[in-house]
């Protein structure tokens, strides 16, 4: 007899106290080159805008990865454990996971994201479409704290498959990426796997257009983070005094998403703290590192993960890698 589940269970992992998070955010804004942790891009509005970005013509990663998945889904699924616990890291609207359910037939789906209301709505949609599938939403900043051992231990007979598509691994500095991948490795046990997407190196013009679309959706997404900072800190940013910029830093092999001051002005950041921004001065809101195939496999190896196989598109614009603990 099949077991029908109700609407998804929602869990929340411990987070830094709000005061500590606010202090980190404030200190980032006070650095010589101001920066904002990219997690603040993904409030509910940010998640909605990012979903829109993924549909843009200029944003090749989504459609390129999707074609790889379409072309090789059965081959990839054949390499995965049977009926796994499918852990979608940064699941967003869960649209990518939905496309895998038929091929993978997971025992349960665990969606992990930082935006609680958006996550609950996304997991509820999966649960409604798949009433016999156990769906769990885990609200956490998994880039800072990934702890799923107890949750995975509820179904010890079913190995986890960590699904991290969309090249989000590029948001980490390489050393931070290695530490994050090591944390995933510790959750895999002997039978677990990591299925991960990574954006590959390509000409500057293609990269910069992907992060600065002609219709301005990415600009709206980036500028929205100032509204988030205003809510978090009680700051007084005026988004109209900044413009979006995407810059490819060849030396570090990464796109830098920036907010550039249109004119000299000051911003109250906290009750007793102000900062002046000169015209042209920028705030860094996100990095997106790009790799060669060999570089990304080396990063996995340095993280304790052996790359069994990988798949790319005909132009080698994007890579999908399957890895397991060494």
C-alpha cells in the first residue's frame, strides 16, 4: 500500500543570532571595497527575479545545463543509487528537481533554501504533484552551515544524492568552495553522490551579457539587495543612486556583480554609522567563478570527492559532474 504524505514538513536549522548577522553585513559594507554577502540577494522577491533570469536568452547556463540533463538524464540516473534521498541545495522553485523525479524515483525530496516562504510554496507544489512522495523543506543558509546528518539518518537505508545545479558553486571563492564541498562529502557516506553543475570559461562578451541582460532583469535583481539591506540594518540606501554592472575579472577568472554609485553621496548604514560613496565607487554583491574541466575536477579531488564522470554541451560552455567520496 502506498503511503500518502500531507503538505511538506518544514525544518529550520540554527542560524547566527540576528545581531551577529547584522554585524557581519555592516562590516562588509565598511570594507575599503564594500561587499554584501550574496545570500541577501535571495529574499522572496530576489528568488522570483532569479527565476525570471533563468529564462532569459542571455543567461545561457540554465538552458545549456537543461540540454545536458535532457540528453544524458537516463545515463546519469543509471549511475545514481536506487531510490535515493534527493537533496536539492538552493532549490528555488524546484523546477529542476521536478524533471528528475521520473528518472531517479527518489524515496524522498529534501529542498534546501534560505527563503522560507518561497521554499514552502515550492515544496508544496512538488507535494501536490506527487502525493505519495515525502517532501521536506529545510530553511537554512547552507553556504555557511550545512548539517543534515540527523535528517538523512531518518532513512539510513536510502543513500543521499546532493543535487547542486546551476553553477552556484562559482559564487564561492575557490578555497571556500573546497570547504563547502568537503561538508557535502561528510554527508555522503559510502553510497552517496554529488551531482553538480559548473560554468566553464568562455569569451568575456558572452559572460558579461549573461549577467547584464538587455531587458534589465538582472539589474533589478541586483538592485533589490539594497532594499534587503535597508530592512536588515534599518539602513537608508536609495537604489536609484546606484546602477548594476557585470565585470569579468580575467586575473581571478570570475564575473563580479557590482552596484556602482551614480554620484557622490552618503548612506546611513546603522544608527550611528554612515559611509560616503564616491561617484563610480562600487559594492560587490556576488562573484561567479569560471573553471576549465580539469580545474573543476581538481577542485573536487581536493575536496575529497572523486569525479566518476562528467557531461558537457558541444561547445564546452557548461559541465555537469558526478562525484563520490574517495
